[in-house]
C-alpha cells in the first residue's frame, strides 16, 4: 500500500463511516522477493529466514469476518455483527461479501502481475 493509497483510504472512509467498521482496501499483493528482484535485479539477495513471530502472509478478511462484511467499489467493510443488518440503510450500493472470499496476501487471485508491479515501482522513480 502506497502512502497515497493509505491516505486516500483514510480520508474517504471518514466520509462514509458510521462507527465501529473496519475498512479493508481492495489491493493487489506481491511477494517481497518479486518486489526486490524488480527493484534491484542485479543485486544478490541474502535470505536470512523467518524471524520469530513473523508471518508469511496476511489475512485481510477471515471466514468469520466475511459473515458480517460488505463490498463497496474500492474497499470491503467489516461491520460489527450487531450492525450488519443496518448496512442497507447506510450503503445502498453495497453487496454482501461471499462467505468463501479467502482474501489474503498469499492468494494468487489477488497477486500483482509483473506489469502491475512495474507500474507501482515507476511511481517512485
């Protein structure tokens, strides 16, 4: 997530929030090795292994959260379970997230292509 994407998410979420929601942006993910090889293709990469407590992937919406989540254009919204039935009144264009969404950083469905990664890197060159 770029700094601009983060600030855009925060500012636009403040405008639509009701209170207590968790806003999850719809973003593509990448593997750190793919990013490192695109940024510095001629450099050697030392693999030091996983550190204690380090995660290999991030779960953005769990199976449990999917039951009380909705989908908007650029984000998902995880609602408090007691507020979920009220979402139709707040976000008329929302739809319920599929129960089997499996939105996590290791899901190939959400991975950046080489072109996506190149476009992201070019924003900083």
